[in-house]
C-alpha cells in the first residue's frame, strides 16, 4: 500500500460511502490505496451483518431476506486498466468471452471486494466497513427514507459518495432530482423497456456449447442475451413486450417493479389445492414458452434455472452529479453520485457496471486532488466529466434500445392476447403474420442461420477475439437451428428476425452502429487525462463541457 502521500499539514479528510455494491466498494478500495493515512473512509451497507464466528462482516443470507444479484456482466479491459493498483485489477478476473473484455459474476466481484477491504482494514488502513445503523431500519428491515435523510445529512464528513443504486436515497436526501432518459430524447418511442432475468445454476450453464457460438447467437437478435462465466454461473436476459410484461403483473400481486425491486417469479410460490406450492411462472403459459425457447436456443434446459425475475427498465440519470451541501453542520459536505445512483442504464448494451466503474475512478480522482489542493474545482470537473459520460452512454447507448425501430414487433402482443382456439379475422395483422410465418418458416430459418453465420465469421476475424479454436463450423450452427430439440419455433424465429437491427446487408442483430455515441462524443469517454496534468483554472458552477481539458 502507498502510504507516502503528504498533505503538508492539512487536516485529515473524512469520506462516507453509502452502498457496498461493486462501485461503492471500488471507491473505498481505491481511496484507501491511494491516500493511505490522509483520509478516513467509512462504507455503509444494508445487506451485511457482523459474523462473530468469522470476525468480519458477511453478506446476509437469502434465508434471511437478502437476495444476492445473479447477473454475469461483461467488463471492458480499458475500464479495468483504469485502476493503477494491481491488487485491485486482479479482483476483476473473469472468463474471456467477448473481445477485449472478461465476464464476471456480480456476486463473485462483491465477495472479492468486500474481503479485500476488510483485509485492508485489518492491516491498518483507515477504511471501515459498517452496516447502516439499525435505527434506520423498519420492522421489515427496509430503510426508512425520512430517518435516512436525517442521518446522512448529519454525517460529520467532508465527502459523501452515493453509490446506493437506482433508487438512491442519498440522491433524494440532498434534493438532487433524476430524469427519465425517454422524456428528454425525441427519437425515443418510450421511456421503459421490459425484460426477464433468468439465473442459471453453477453446472454446465454454457449448455455444452462453445462460448463463441453463444456470442454469435446473442449478437444475431435482440430478444435473448446470454452471459456466463467458466460454465459456473450464467444469466439469460429476455426482452419482453409491454403485453408480455402485463401477463407477469396479472400473475403477481406486487403490481410494479424496477431495477431495485424486480418481480420474483421463481422463488415466490402460490398455494394451490391440488398441486401444493407452484412456481408463479407455471401460471403464465406464454411466459413459460418464451423462456423455454430462450433456453433451447442456447442448448439449456429448465434444470439449469435457479431464479426468474421480471424487471421494468427505465433508464434515468441525476440532474447533477455533484452538489456542495453547506448547511449549519460543522463542515460543508461535497456530495458525489456514482454508479446507478448517477445514471441507470438499459442492460442490453452492457455498459452499466462499466460506466459505474468509470464514475468511481473519476470520483476518487476528484477526492484525491481535493486532498492535495483543498480546491472545490476538483468536484466541479467531476460533475462535467459525468455529464459528458452521460451523453456518451445514455444518449449514445441506452437510448438505442428504446428507439421505435429497435423495439420488439408489436404483433407479438396481438398474438399473445388471442383467446384460446380463437381464429383471427382474414384481414387482421395477426392473421397475416401467422399465415406468412407458417408459409415462410424455412425461409425465416435460413435468414436467421445466415445471420448467425455472418456474426460468427465477423467475430472470428476481429482483432483480440479470445477463442483459439476459430470460427464455429457452419454445420454446427445449422444443426442447432434445425435440430428438433433446439430448433426455434416459427414465431420465435419471426420475432428474432423482425427485431434484428440492420447494421449492414448481411449482419443484423444488435444496433452496434447506433451504440457508438452521438456527435462530438463519439470518442470513448475515460476519466484518464481529466485529472493528471489538468491546470487548476477555476471551473465555474454550471460551466460547459468545453471548460474541461481532456486528453
């Protein structure tokens, strides 16, 4: 650990971080390693309890109400390389599935980071992990918003970093509003998208297929997305139409859901007189079929499934990412928002945690420079950087999944709502779609096959493609698309073909060209260069992006 930094007699700075997800934990680790004894860091989390047996904090078990995150995410190498401490970079190890990136399970990453921080604390570092004070919890172990606001505003610290997720109480406690992406972009059809998240067990979640084939299948359409790591753990995302999502709400009494409160469909059961406890998804045949088709596509089965959640995806961003709170307390507070508290993404472009880690690097760099100089301009630069990052990632990537031309076909809802044994009228869109799909099933299958083959060849030819065995043979892909066990049904094929976005005449699927950003923000946005070698000219509050010097 680098303990050599001096503050030339300045008093020690106190930092409170709320939220011990990967972004909050990374903020604490980076500050502890970079600033040593010049800063006191306390990180607070609701989902942990002290274990007297182990002598440390550990995650509350699922039996006691803490459902751990099941997602497997793709972390970009250029983001991981922003961390200059080798001991931190090692914590991001994962499987090489996509080009210049690695797949990592969120819960594994949280475990590694929490253990790392507690080892640092035990070795004398000025970092402390703590559970949110019990007085803030209600009888159901939820946090009381009014009590939380009083508590966080009363903290006697110099810096508060809010890393407490999309429904951030830190953000609202300091009066910072948030905006739905779809309300500010006239290109967008909607503010919200819908999805299922399927957690997959630790045995054989690659389905016995090569990851190179899973990647090509994922890129060739926008209905199903599989991410897995070393065949140990996986996550299958499935986009839904508004009507399909409505079927979930009818079956579940929760009524609404979002990033922080998904509908749990597999581990919540309803009692029946004849069958005992039945998984809620069993009561929605259409949803069962959609899940089964996704599992078949990746050569998986229901025995791999250990959780099913439904989520409503409404990308939002904070109206500001930094605020100076100068009230009657003993010292002014610099409030910074990072991760989903700052901006919550559509999951499909795979930028949520990558953007969150960039925000962590920028926030900690601002704190480090503040400790060195004592100047508030460091935090205003952070706010400007985050605004540029928001343009790049929200308007340039998340927005692509909410565009009208990238939505799932609306005829899916019309077919889903047909009563049993009902035949649609001759001239209805539903009848036309059903007739065309039945008549052109072989043609649809060939179109999808050609698209998967094109992506497979494109990936294999790409610099940095990690799969040494080369392209998956076309016969293997053809077997999956045509074999009775795994072959998609005609309507599934039609939905995947119709929803694929055209990138060039032979390679439809993900809207990769639309996700490259907009206007002046097409270059990648990185915290590097925003702090090292930046002059100390003041940045006025409300300044423009042009006020900031970038590398």
